[in-house]
C-alpha cells in the first residue's frame, strides 16, 4: 500500500474535526453543519477528510488521487468532479481553493481544525504516551486492513456480471403444415453460437435446457433450476420459398415477455437468412439485457455489479459530460472491489474517450494515456475480450493513428464476424483512409444488425452522409444526415454538414437555420477547432473535407 493511502486508514480512529461551521467525524463517516447532516459520496468524503487533515496546506493532485483512489488509475476529471461535488455540498465555494496546475487546499489556518474531544493546546504539548499511541494505533489499524484484504475472499466481478445476464436457449421449434428438415435445429445452433459471442453473458446450451425441461416440466422452472435469469424461445417455419423465424426473450421469475421479433426471408438461400437472423437476434438480446430489470427469482446483484451495470448504461447513453463522470465514478467504485475486472476496466477507459469523441471536452494526452493503460491491462487479463479491442480503436484514433484504429476493429471482427459496432466504426475509418467506396457496406450491415440503438443508427446515417458528400452526391448525403438527426436529435455534427450542403447549394436560409441548430448544441465550436480533430492525412479525405469546410464557413461557422 502506498504511503499516501495511509490517510484512508488513519481517520477511523481520529476524533471529530471542526472547521468553520462544519463538524467532520471520521469514525462515523459523517459531516454536519449547524446540526444538519450533509450527505457525501464516499470518494467525496475521503477527499474532504484528506484536505481537512492538512488545513491551509496545498495538497498536490497526485497525492489526492492516491489517497482517494488507492490502487486505481484515475484521470483529472474524477478529481475535478469530486471537488465540484464537495464545493456544492459545503455551500462555500471559496472554502476549497484551486491552485492552478498544482492541487487544492482547504482555505483555513491550521489552527482552525481542532480536536473536539480535547482542547486547543498545540499537539506538541501532548503526553509522550499519548503521542506514542497516536503513532502506533494507526499502524495497527493499517495492519488490520492489510490482513483483512489478504484473507477476504476475492470478488470475481466479471463472473458476477455474467451471472446477471444468464440466458437459457430452448431448442427452436419446427412449425407449419410440413415441418422442415432441420431448419429449426440449425437456427438454434447458430443462435447459441452468436449469443455466446456477446460479452459478459452466460449461455446455457439448448441441450442443457432441453434436459432440464424434461426434468422440471416447463421452460421457466427449468431455466430457474439452471441458474438462468432469462430464457429464449423461438420457431422456424418454411412456407414455400419463404422462411419465417420468430424469437422471444422471457424473464425468469415471472415469465414476462421482454422482447419478440419476427424475421421473414422470401426466397433467400439458407446460409443468408440464417446468418442474418441469428446475428440480429444476438444483438437485440445484448441491447435488451443491458436495460431490463433483474429476475425476481435470480440472485440480487452485488453492489459492485450494479455499479458496473449502471456505469455502462450511463456512458453508452450519455447526454452530457456529467453523465460520463458519474459513470466513471461508478466504475471506479467497482474497480476498488475488483481491480482485475476486465469489464470495468474497458468501460472506465471509455469514460475517458467518450467526452472527446462527443466534443464535450478537449483532447488530453494524459486522459488518453490513462484509457490506453486500462485497456492494455484488460487485454493482458483477457486477450480475446473484443470490447477492449474496440475501445482501443478510439484511443488510437484520438492519437491520430487511423490505420491502427482500423486494425483494432478488424481484430474485433476476427473474434466476432459481423459485430455491428466494429463494422460501423470500420466504415468510418475507411472514410478517413480515403477508401470512400468501402464505407457503405459495413455501415449498412451494422445498421441492419443493430436497429434498436438510436445512437448507433444515427451514427450510421451520419457516416453514410459523410461518404456520399465525399463522392459529390450531396442531396443523397443530405437525406442521410436528415435521418441521423431524426434518430438522435442530440447528435450535433449532422446539422453542420447539412448547413454546409445548404450553403454550397445556395440555400442560405436553410444553411443559417441548420448552423444555429448545431451551435445550440455545441456553442463554442470554431472551424479551427474542428480542423484540429481531423486526424487523417489521406489526400482524398483532405480534399473532401476542404469542400465541407468551405460550405461550413459560407454558412457562417466562426473561424
């Protein structure tokens, strides 16, 4: 344990501290002001405790991060968020002072923090025996903490996360006037393979669930007996040259129907519809299982599991930088429980790249390096965890290495062919590489395989619009960009591209309207800022972008 983390062990035996109108009790973990308790998150409380232990002194950012997040790599945003929460809770913004580029201090003279159970006498006048106790007792407590951590059973967080997404796949049924020869069995096998490729999912194979159904009498009881939280049923039907596939996802416990879909393939070759349907079923399950409540009959999720689940939801569907920072705090709390959680490491890294990708914060080499280190650790623990490869593509892209970013998406597709997020992002990287003719196929396939996520659909239309613009098919591009804004009105950039096309076409009023809609979402955007984000050096891409910027400036985008 680092010496900076000793503060986290010491306070448990320290008496109550008073500063100004506040009373801080480390033993009970409480903060009071005027008899009223002020609620603080554990990390925010730890920050205040560290500052209050050294009133009036400057404490370096690195020391604070070591004390508040022991053993966990965090970026400046996490500390900034905690400081903001602390100032808001104290209601005295000037109490916690920022020393630019150095750290923070609690702006009080050292004498302002006193031992409420003693007197105001300086500590140097304490009896030698009391002084010895003040030194020895914290060391004993620290030893107890180390012993507890070494003997406590390890938390395998990733296994616990998968246990909350445990699916029993029942054999699909052959239905219709003339049951088909093996269609349903083939679909069942392919669905099981596709679902097993989903990250953080536990799959019970069709044979296992079929045997359990025979023993238990019905699907839900059998799924519960196996330990599943959900079960999937389905059917395959052949009508002349048309194949119909139906799938339903149910929750164990109450049997609630969470999702169902019908897929129809007229005259398609079996391998075509089989591949398409199974991939779409798997992707739909991934989306639904990310959001549905836990099974009433299943195990209650560990607090760290719930933190990871909520953190992933927040960062994926973030509407603001605050959402991302809250997601990061949740994931950090989970990593404090299990530093080797590949899932938490991967999505913690995403909380560092997402704000830059969404243009909510400026690129920071330190933040990007923190994400890279977390993903390197995740892949060292589990080399075939494809989400880590996918998120590493963002780190490489932000570093300006488009070719390496594309290779990471290719690595994902080697592990899971037709993974929609990697397909779509690969299409974008192909555009940056100047290979504009290779954009549409992977992006359109991704949108077909994953139609349930508005952000993914919106991004897909945006990438298609960009590619069409680079091919000088401006009106087709405009239609794709319009669909992007319809799918996700919070996505700002399609509006700017529409403004550029309007301006190039002489539609000045529409250009101004679209530009204003863009600036309403990203008000501080300047052309120079956008140019800095264009990391591609491909001559073909740069030429297309020059035309885009010409239109954007004509529409009124500030330089």
